[in-house]
């Protein structure tokens, strides 16, 4: 269908597959192929104004594709071409297969780099700082175009061979209101911010929700443990997230680090605490976080070497 040569099949999914491809100049891309027949079997349920509403696949697919095409920053995975669907027509033209051509991140997602089975394999602290700075840049950029990602987690952060991290997969993303608000619950519940679970239908700060999810991600990478039990039910996790006490949890961790003689980075933990602030109105903004002292000395060469050593063979 597309003008890109398929090199390797790297992901098998129910509704889509992902391939490494290259263009006529030899540049590599990731091609995500969706199958219309499978998408049509997928039904989504969303909560709008307190009511459950049934939607077909096209509404969500169109929304996420339009957002993906808006995104144009090096901190995010960009979509370079679309085949098999034409949204410019009054009645959209949709072929049996739809292909989206994205940036290719040679090292895959953070989940590809390391296993998240217990015990969690170590990400060097300096690499985590590189990831933090890059994803904060992505969240700052998204806030400037009024987009909330809604599903920040290790699976959706990708690293290239230069050791740079990019935020990708905008399947759950929303365009925020003019004052930066979103409505409803989306994304992976383990990474949802405490305010999302409030029993009201008020609009929430979309950027603040993304920041919390980044905070959970960084906690996992930095401390090699989960801030909440990964085996909890959704309702148990909801209670644990709402009652999360950052100071109490880090006090326990700090004592453990000191007992083992491990270095404790007060500056980075301070930043993490500002991100994992329970009150969204007090939670640090991406732009402010980028200027935090703990991120003043990031070393991308360390990240590059880490990727080179740990990446799976995608080619």
C-alpha cells in the first residue's frame, strides 16, 4: 500500500501490527498497520456527563489520528504519512488496511529495553534523569498545543540510538479546552492521578494528569519498585493512589538506601515529590520542572551507551 519497504515485523496486535520499514533513501521508519475488519469489532465505552455512551471505532480513531498529525516536535514520535484513509472527504474514505508511518526509535520502548517483572532491572540513575528531561519537554510542548496525552507510561516512551526519549502512542489523547481541561477517565488506571477518581464530573487539568503519570513512571524507573501494588484490583489501586503519601514512602526508601550504602539524590527526589503532588493545583508544571536543579547535568552519552548495551534486536 505505502511507498515504504517492509524490513521486519516487530509487533503483533489484535487490531494492528508494527513493522520496521525504509523509504527509497534508506531512512528507517515504524509502520503501524491497522485492520479495518478488526477495528469494526472493537466497541468503546466512555463516560460523558455521567452516562455510559457506546461509540464505534471510527470516532476514537479519527480523534487520535488528528491529534497525532498535529504533533510536530522532536520530543514526540511524529507521524510522517498516512495511507488507506482520507479524512478530507465529506464521507471519509477508508480502505481495508490503514498504515501510519512514524519515527523509528531503534531501541524500542522502555518496556523493550528492560523487563518489568519483579525484581525490576535497574535503569542507571543518570539515564532516568535523561528520560525525565526528554518527557518533560514533550509534556511542555503538548501543553503549548493544548493536547493532553492521557496515557504516559513506560510502554509509550521510546528511545532512539542517540539515547533520546520520545513520547509516543497518542491513542488516548485529547484536545484540551481553552483553559487546559479534560473530562473523564482514560489511560492505564495504575498511572491515573488521584483527582481522576473523584466522584464528580468536573473537568480536570489535563497537563497535571500527565505529570502525575510521568511521576509514577519515573518512580518505577528510579527506585526499581512500584509506588502502588501492581497486583491490586482497580478499586484497591484507586484507594492506594488517593491516599499516597510521598514523604512517608520516601522516608522508608531513604533509610533503606542508607543501610545499603547507596547514594540518595535529594535534588531528584525533590523534583519527584513536586510531580507526585496530590493536589493538582500545586503540582509542578512541565516548564518549571525542566528548570529544576536536578536536571541541570543530564548526560545523554550515558543514555546512548545504555541503549546500545540493552536494546533488543529490532533489525
